[in-house]
């Protein structure tokens, strides 16, 4: 199997998670969760990020998860991005930004890579930089969550579409959105969001919807699946799905198998609290089984 070199761009975060059954503080962000997934599946995961000098311990944790930190810029005197994530009794989460690191620069995104996964969490990547640098790579994925977040004076997060136009990211291969983000874009159902966004953007679109499963469309087909597991912790599950989906597409180009790989990776992630390396061989075995079971339907425009 060819070993791909995948960059994951966005802030490495220190998450303070307050849950109904557990609370913890840990390294997080898309470079952590998508990165550990790419690494667990046997490829090189390179975090492209910026932290303050209060986040050096996070770099050691990333190394322990198999994620390269050679392209993480440490800014002395700056703060590392920190979020408080409260898991609500009725489901869903409440986010609050506690600190924010400096932006990721355009020049940070120009590297010798096979693919890049853009995962901003607090506006640290400029849309125009994503649009330009995504042309450099054969495969790219974008999670636009951090481009849709607005903050009040206390750091509380709300989602705003504003001037964001997903159709401007014409060189991005895959768009990955959570249910909350598709709702902010005006879609009532995740299946509707996946199909309509795929048709309007010409991209592969993945919508992760928690216990409802994941919905992936290329504009021709809608692939739907979910796993039956009692989740201990779902923080980062969407990033894990996105990382595995990208790997599956790079390896095979098969949308069904790539979706199954994402589902199998999430099944492992949610069984424990916080980031942990995954069993790549077990994920691949499970994906082979799942790919024969998940729903595939033809899109009717």
C-alpha cells in the first residue's frame, strides 16, 4: 500500500470537556482527531498549526498519537486555542472559546503533500488561502466549522453563515459538515444537505449526524450508514470520520468503502474518552464488512 503524506491544517486545541458522565481536559482540534486517524491507518499525518508557548505539552501528546508536529509554529507569548465544550442533557453541545492562537499563514499551507485536510475551529484559516492552496493537491478536504463560528464577548459560540459560500472552494475534493452546520445553512435533514450540497458544489459532501449516522453524496449516489455502539465520548468523532473518509478515497476512490472506513473509525473513537490511537487493521476489517451492509441509493435530481 502506498503511504500518503497528509497535512491537517487548523488550530491544535486544548479542550476542556464537561460531560454528563465524564469531564476531562485534553489536546483536541482537527489536527488531533483527523491526524490520529490518518496515522492509525498507516499514512503520514502532518499537523499544520500554530500554538502558544503554553501548549508544548500538547505537541508531546500529538507525537504520542503518531502525528508529526514539525510544521506546528510556536509563538512565544501567545496563547494556545482553548475551548470549553459542555455536553447538554438533551443532546448537542455548547462551545465557549477561552483563548485563541494566532492565525495559520498562507505560506504555512504550501508544502510537499499528497493531500490537505483544512479544519479551522476559530477563523484561523482565511477562506481565500484555502481556495488558493487547495489547488496544489490531488485530494483536499474542508470542514468549514471554524469559518461559520461567531463569538460573543464571553467567547460563547454561535453559527453564522455570513458571506461564506461553499461553492467558492472549487478545488476542494470533500466537504465535511456536522448536523448543526447544515441546519445553519438551511437544511432540515442530513440526507437533503448531503445531496443538495453535492449537486450545488460539485464536491463529495459528508454530513455527520451523531446517533443518526453519516450521510455521504457525490451528487450521483447517497451513501448512508451508522454503527451500533454505546458512545462514551463523541468529541472529535466527525474529524475521525472525515480523516478516514479522505484516506479511503485516496486509497481506492470507492465512495462506499471510504464511507464504511469512516464509520468503522468512529465506532472505535467513541468507545473511550479523549484522543487515542486507533487499531487500523481492525478498522479496515470492519469497513470491509460494513461496505456490504450500508445503504446506497441513486440520487434523483
